[in-house]
C-alpha cells in the first residue's frame, strides 16, 4: 500500500509541481482582475402584447442598466448584446404598469444586473381598431 502511495505522489514530481504552480498562477491572475460596475443603455422590447390590442402613447425606447462584472468581460459587451423585455401577456385594455425585472434582461455571461432604470413603465393598451392619434 505504501509503495502505491509513493508511486502516485512521487512519480513525475517535477510535472506535478509545475502543474500546481501554473494552476496557482492562473487562479491569482483571474482573481486579481477587478470587479466593476458600469452603466449601459439597452433597448426595451414589448413582448406578448395581447391580440386585438396595440400600444398607444409614449413608451421609452431604452432603459439604463447597472451591470457588475469583471472589467475584461464588461469591456467586451457590444451595444446589441443587451436588451430588456417587458412581458405584456397579462395586460388588458387601458393603462397599466409593467415591472422590468432583472431576469428579463439579456446580458452576456459574467454580467450581473444590479438595477434597471426605470424599474417599471406605464403603457396604455387600446383596441387595435381604435383610431391612431397624431402627435402635436
């Protein structure tokens, strides 16, 4: 039994020590990279608007996201990679408040959503057959 343990731990000891040094160096390099917060504008997408209804009035085209992650990962985020979805499936005709939740945000791996501004939006749904009001 002792012979087996010696062979497992002492054979190729130089390679094992080299692998341990390389792994430790990689761990230190990864953990020394700073975690930062950054703000991004992301487009707002309205999903699942009930059939027979349409959105009337002003809806923000984008929202502000606060994202936390490793500096290198956040630098690689392209503007088209972020988007926020507002689910309108439970909505009905009239004015409603739709909450914007972090789980509805599409963000690249490694990013964590800290805040969405605004955290909710007001939308007005009217029947699709209603006349369209012209802006003044």
